[in-house]
């Protein structure tokens, strides 16, 4: 089959290969070790579902090659289960670090027990039979691989900064907005420090794409621009999960409610 799902004209393909290799049916039959009558039936369109090995031998003998462009390698081809068997090829195999990672552990609420007291042996790897979860996980991995970040320059105020995270089809999955402002004199760390700071207005990632590192990449773009312009302080106000996220990105919380976080870049 071709990439568009149209049937391959095997007879026409074989004739083109023979012409390119300057081989008669008899000569190709000798090289491939296939009866000449089989070649005649294939080229005449009278052969019903010839064996793949037969077609492979004919194509290779005529100087052709087989290939599947764009087909990625199998992610767990060499992995084996505890019985030495391959895992199902269509499923996604993942590591098991504890009972919570294993769907077969209905007793996972016992995860506080030491491993020697677990009622069942936890395997090294497992897979998910739920197609919806598999499809969602694979879609997320595709987003992680294909998302691209872009700085927005049009339509912004003079002191505004903006970056967006987009998919190749233009779908927006994340955004960061910030702006510059002058710093209050009492907040200056030193007289040599620039009298400007960045205010982080917000980092937004669509719910389905959270946990893929997109927000962290957006903040990294902000830090790169701060380094380029010589600004070493950024302010943000957030609460709940936003506090933990910005702390992981390098911000330092200041006691208040909601929390104020300040990022000081090293000299």
C-alpha cells in the first residue's frame, strides 16, 4: 500500500525495475530463485496476494529496495517481561517505581509499607490497556516534541514582553506576558544595578498540556531576555500551585498572602 492508501501496481513496479536493471523475466527468475511463471503472473496481474518474501526477493534481485519513510523505531523492542517475552507492540511500556505506578496494584494504598511487606511483587515495567489514556499520553508526548516557542513583537506596548508556545498548525498551547517598570530606590540591591525590573504578568498553559515543561520553557525565554538586556530582578504575585512552579524556576518567595516572589539573576 502507498502512503495514501492506494493499492500498489506490483506488476508495473516489477516491470519498471526489470527495465532499470536490464533483466528479462527468465534472468530475474534465476537471480531471485523464483519460478518464471510466478513473475509472469505478477506482471500480468493474475497473481493473488503473492507472498511478501517472494516480492522481496524479486525487488532486491532487480536492484530495488524496501523502506518505510518516517516510521519511528519501536520504543521498547528490546525490553522483555519477567517471563522473557516481548511486551505488546501497540502498548506503551513504562517503568514501575512503586505500587502507585502499577495498574494491577489494587492495594496501592499500602504504599507506606516497606517493599518487603507488599502483598505482591511489583514488576519492573507495565503498560496501560485503556485506549483513552494511551491516546492522551501519546498526544501529550507529540505536543512535547513539536511545540515551538515564539517571541511576539507586534501589537505590544513599548514596555511589554510576550512569548507564545505553538504547535505547527498554529494551535496555541501556552503564553507568557511580562512588562518592564522602574524600580523603587529602596529595593535597589546596589547602586550599580539597573533601575529597572520585570513584572511577570502571567504564565498560562492549557490544562491538557500541563506537566510537559512548556511553562518552564517560557520562563527560560524570559530569563534569556533579562540576561540580554542586563535586568536581574523580576517580580511576580501568585498563589497555590503557581508558587511552587515559580520557585522551581528560581524565584524567591516573600511572606505575604498571596505570595510575592522575586527573581534575582546572578551578576
